[in-house]
């Protein structure tokens, strides 16, 4: 459900009040720019820390979709959500408060390539839904949407990986959702950064179509082979969500397990 809102102050972008995860989470988000969608929910569903005291980092958090969904589903852990855009960072803090997560979710305004030194090597799990379009792609008319999709060319996917690995403790897990045709770039950056046990979980719009998104996860400082998981088809031929996708869009989890560790 979407309810438009007038800007709080003249000159601010217009926002709307929305909900997702079958109404479990309410958010205020810009009308013009990146809007919460399937990518954020799918990424959030894949975050499953091994311990309840886990420290998690959401890089490029926007208005908080992924961090809020992770916190809602898990019910534990401490999440730091960092966002560069000042207006989105304000909405991020607002959304944390209106969902009563201030005790376990912290908003941080800042650049993922210039995070405070104290955050280095301090997180058990890092995740992001980074800008993943090529500079040669057709650009959105909206500057805010262009920034969300492309980062204006300032930060590459390899920079996102490097920043995530910097913030991650040894043997911690890093997870991204990206456009499927950029999987090779992220895999190369993960390996260059010393991450292993790479898992690929493709997402298909339809059973007979190429994968449109890839959830890719790996562990810092761990050697291990890559594994390609079965993945998930999002839509039936009619266009309706498949049962598996419906479950996740309502707040269900998505467990990604490496074959080499399944029985450990």
C-alpha cells in the first residue's frame, strides 16, 4: 500500500508511506528514485548468521529495506546500516524508529569506501544490494534513480567487495545481490580479496528465461571451491509469483548452504 506524503520542508523530495513483507515492515521512501523491490527482499532472506550475537553490516542501505527485513525475520543480532545519500540516510533513521528497532539497528550516514576505522574487521556478516548497471546502459531520467542504479561511476563493484571484506572479520560472510551478467566481476574481486567457498544462487524471472539476478556469498580468509546452487524461479507462466517466491516476499528465509559444509 502506498500513501504519498508532502515533503517535510520545501525543496525536499516527495516521499510515500509503504509497507512490505505482507505488512510487517512500514517505510517512508522517496517517490522519485530507488524503490524497495524484490531484490532487497531476496537479499534479506539469504542473511542467516550462525550466532544470535552476530554483528551485521548493511552497505548502501538506502532507506533500510534489507536491514529492516533481516531484523524482522531474525529477531536478533545488531545491524549497522550505512548510507551515503543524506536524504535517504534521514529516512533510514526514521524507518528504524517507526519499526521500533532502535535497540538493535543503527543508521550511519557515510560512504562505504570511507567507513570509520573502528569498523574494520568487526562484523560477522556484511551484505549489500549495490548499484550494478553498466555505465553504457540507458540512464534513468531521474538523477536520484541514476545514483541508486549506477553510483554515478564513483564506486565500482570491486570497490564494494573490497570495502565489505575490509569490514568483515576473518571467516565472516559477505553477501551481495547483483545483476546476473556481472557475476564474474564480483567473483574475481572476492578471490582477489582472499574470500573462498563462493556460493552462487541464481534467480530466474521464469523457468525458461535466463537468470536475471545472482545472490553471491563467500567467506573471508577461507579456501574452498565455488558451488552453484539450484536457485529460485520467481514467476509462473501467468506472471504470478511461484510458491517459493511468495514465501520469501512474506518474510520467509532462503538458506544457502555450501555442499562441502552441509554435513559438518
